[in-house]
C-alpha cells in the first residue's frame, strides 16, 4: 500500500516536471530521487517503530518479572516467619 502511494507521488511529480518543460532525463532523475527518499523515510520509520515497540515490550516484561520476584520473596518471608 505504501509502495503504491510512494510510486503515485513520484509519477505525479514526474508528470508535473514534464509539463513544466523540464528535460526528460532531469525529470526522471528527480522523480527517482523523490521515490528513493520517500521509501527510505517510510522504511526507517517502520523500522524504528518496531525497535521502540520491542524495547517497550521488553521493559514491561522485565518489570513484571521483577514484581513477580519481589512478591515471591515477600511470600517466602511470611511463610518462614509463620513456620
């Protein structure tokens, strides 16, 4: 879906450059450059969102493990004092 959107934007820019009288080679170069930049931005954005999501999930699991260990220690202390 995103690739199609980026392709349409690049083709639209290519068409506008040709209509404005720009040389075909220059218009093609600029539209390929726009496609590459947009693709890189989208790809890096998705990559960094996955990294952030992965680190937040990892942090949450670490916190829940720490809370579980603390609860286990508390239960062991109370069992030991009653025995």
